C-alpha cells in the first residue's frame, strides 16, 4: 500500500507539469523582443496570467475533476509566486498581502479576458491586452493585433486537446508570429 501511494501521481504532480508548460510559453523571448511586452516583473506576471487564463478557460469545459485540477494549477502558480517573492527578499509579513494583491489582479485580468474572447470581434481583446501588457509603454505597431490573434490561436488549439492531454500538460502552444508578417484573412 505504501509503495502504491509513493509512486502514484497526484493532481499536484500533474498541476506542476501543466504550470511548467505555461511558464515556459510565457517566457518565450518573442513576447518581449518582438511584441514589446516589458521584460519586468509585471510584464512577466501578465504573460503568465494570460497563459494560465487560456488554459483554465479551456479546462472549465471539462467535467469531473476539472474544477479541482484547475484549482491545483492555480495553487501551484501562487505557491511559485510566494516562493519567488521570498527569494527576492520580500519580508514574511508582506508576502501574504502581495499574494492577495496578485490574486486580485489575476481574477480581474481573467474576467476581462473571458469577456473579451467571447466578443465577436477582436477589439475588446486588443483593448484588454493593451491595458494589461502595456500600461506604461507603447507597443510596437501591430503588437496588439498579433497578440489578439495569438490568444485566439491558443484558445483554438486548446479546444482540440483531449482531457488526458490537458491534465498531462501536453500543450504545444502556437507559434508567436512575426509582427512584420500580415496574416492572410
């Protein structure tokens, strides 16, 4: 019995794998170098939120354990944020307050993205991306359009994944398009 428990995968193990895939995509240099997302703590956090949102948005369609699994992914993300804050030297008494603020930001962004991707056109999505990714800087020409298309491609790609692929972190996010290329419509 002990060995069976020792070698049995848990939601937390799978959630960590999923979170790793999300982080790896959010850290793609093209977001910073091509799209001009500020390579700052806030810029990185906003890209992490965006990718986590897209994943959790897709997971909501699943039945069974999806709510618990989504919560496990969310928990892993905020455990990572907690650890990162501590490694940056944030004092123990401040960490909890900062995590609450980060969770509030996450929920606000998720609500905005959820409304935006359900819109018929990309204008609400572009507006949300501009507001969140570029609060203090002007993005390169075409960045908001390209990011909106990227988010739509992420949503479409995740729709094709089966439940076991979602839980296994088998996410091949779409490529990040070059801003100089105008997509065919």
